[in-house]
C-alpha cells in the first residue's frame, strides 16, 4: 500500500453479532504482514438508534493484513478530522467530496 495514501479499512467480522469496525486514515508505513496508519476508528452498530460512533481523537494503529476485509483508497484531500456520515435508504456512508461516497454498512 502506498505511503501517504488516505484509506478506509474495513476489518473482518468473525461472528454475525460482531459490530463492524472501520478505520479511516493516512498510511504511514506498509509491510507484507501489517499496515501502520494514523486516523480515526468508526464503530458501526446497526441495531442502535444512532449506529455510528467515530473516535474523537486520531491515533496510530498497526493493522495486521489478515484482519483486513477490504481497503478503499480515498481522495488525497479527504479530511479525517471532519468525517461526515449520511444515509441512503438502509445504507450508511462516509461523505466523500469529489468521488462516490464510501459505504459503512447496512442498517435499519
């Protein structure tokens, strides 16, 4: 993964009841088995009336590659300090200026 890229990482879920965990940030370093990223985590829990919980402060994380479900590359001008979410029907998204919104998950 390219150093300096802004990405959204969706982590794997290992059982149905597990909440979705997404991390949005800037890649600081990338190796064969892990990615070092600085950004904010998002917990998505569709059973709640307010299903999205975004970290207030950014942090640095080492993400093992085997725990990653998928990665979406976001525009270089994406501001991790101003993450905005929106809903289209039953799906929740992160608003992305200058590109398609990035899916968080589906919930009622």
